C-alpha cells in the first residue's frame, strides 16, 4: 500500500505539509495514483505518517487549490484528471534533470552541439555508449 | 452517556488565585477529534489548568465543561470517559502492574479493554508481574499511561507525559496517541516540555505563560507568521513598530517578525531597508521569543 511509502523527515527543511504534498504529487506523476484514485482519509493518513490531522488537511487543501486533487463532500478526496499543475511540476523536474545533464557535460568539456547530439541519440533510442 | 457535542473541553472565564499565581478570565476550547498541545515555562499554570479540567482543583470562578459534563458538579461521571495522567500520580509501590490493571478494570468495567491493555503492555515492554517500586521512572510513566489508555477514554488529559521517557519510549508513546486519534470522536490535551512532540502531535498549540494564554494557533500558522529578518540600510526609527529587534551591529539589524507576509518585504524596502535574509523559526524559537517579548513589555511597564 502506498501509505507505507510515506516517509516524512523532521530533518528535512521543507514543512511537513509540503513533504506530504510532494509525496502525493510524486505518486500522481508516477501513475501509482491515477486520475479518480481515492486518497486516504485525512485522519487515516495523519495516523499512518504520524503527523497531526491539521497538517494533512493543509496539504490536501493546497493540492486541491492547485487542481491536483478534488474533494467530494462525504466521499473523500480523489486524484483529478491530468492537470496543468501536475504537468508544470513534471516540467520542473525535467528541467532539473536537464540542468544536471548540462553540468555533467560542462565537467566533461563537451560542446553544446555534442550534448545535443547525445540527447538526439537518446531520443532516437540509440545507444549512447561505446559501440 | 456522553453528551453529544462537538466540543470536548470548554473553559470560560476561569479564574484561579494562589499566593504567587494569578489566572484571570481564562478561555480554552478543544473541538472533537483534535489534539491540543500546551507549552509553557515552569509555573505557567499548565498543570493547574489540566487539574481544573478534571475537577482535581476547583476554579475560583468561571465555567468548565468537559465532554459536555459540568465540572466539578458532574466530575464523577466524567471520569468514566476521560482519563488523566500526570507525573505525580501515585501507584502502590508494593503491588505489581497486573494488580493495578485488575484494580482499574474493576473500577471501569464498561470501558476497560483487556486486549488493548495486553497490546500496550507488549509494546511498552512492561512485565506485568513487576512491582511498581521496582520500576524505573520511564517504566512507571509507561505503566500509568497503560492504565489510562486501556480505558479507551474519549478524552485523554496528559500532564507532561514524555518527561522521564527516553527517545524510543517517547516515540512509542506518540504512536499510541496517534492510534487513539484514529477515532475522530476522541481528543487529547497534553502539556509538554518537548516542543518536538507537541509539534508532531498537536493540531493546535497553546503557549501559556504566567497564567495567561499568549496564543493558541495551529502549527502551520505559527510557522507561516514568524520570521527572523536581517536588514541593512534605512533608518532604525523607520522600522515598523511590530518588529522586535534582537541584534544590531555594523549597520545590520536582526529582527523578529510575528506577522510575516509577502507585504512585509515591500513595506521594508519602501521604508528604505534592504532585506538581506528571511529565515523561518522553529516552534521552540517562536515560543521562547513570545515569552521574552512579553517579559520585556512587562518590564517596560513597571
């Protein structure tokens, strides 16, 4: 069950509710929680990750505000259809990965065109390794 | 029967005077399904508050209702549904944990949950045959908690429950409290010196000092509203009055902001300051700042 994978850290500088939000976003992006998937009740999640109810409530409210989940009175919260907010989050993640790739390329003193070449090779599903 | 109410604890205009302690017109509400953590320096009045709630100390004035029962008038019925644990609770040194469990089970036949008692016994690694007098401080705290929790109380009132417990035992205690809160009719009110425990467990946190409630907010609001701001430039006289300067040296001022929002940065740059850095405060820092700011304000008045 996905609840067991929630690991919050008190050493993490992000507030607890942000950690919960990021975790749920991740599950949505991975597709572990597809559109329409029912989220655990606020109380269930609070007890399971051992934070106060109000912290989980805050995370759900913000996710709802961002259009990532929606709440039906008396039925609980559900993952919304693929939304702008999630794709924006995905794009930011992609940018981070690309930035890392660019930094590695600089380290290896690859030229921009060499890096783009390698990316094109990946896109064409070719091996980038030797041979 | 427990009165049907969305409020578990209600204190209105409560007053209590001791020779060197004054509590005037104190108000407090604990809604159903919530955990309230109380933080305050020694002598702030936390234990007195909890004792008044349970009818162990009588208020000089004001109204107290717990689980819908008037305190102290209906205190006896209340005690079937509310459990209280404090560090000065006396158990019988010559008798075993099991003997105490049987005693409490006989007093609270309708609510005592024997299998849950066994579960906690196991979890807290207590040996039921051990005599209370032979237990360590931590074990004794665990034993009193066991006796309270196995009654499946609707309201659990804990005065410094984690004092004397090692970090592992504190963790075990908090996870048991979370189990209790799975039932959304239940509530917990507790005082603690460990802001970390309070921070994790509580929906609302009450800061108490000198018999007064300084503030009672949810944790996220505290963390949102408080910042440490470092400034350069500008004229000290132009600093917004609600900022509390903690240090200034070499043209750099450090101030505590208790009403932070995005507007603050704009307000400061309009006044000619440059904001070098803003840092969030921990709950413990927020609490200490609040007490210090109040003490300074009182000092100024005198």
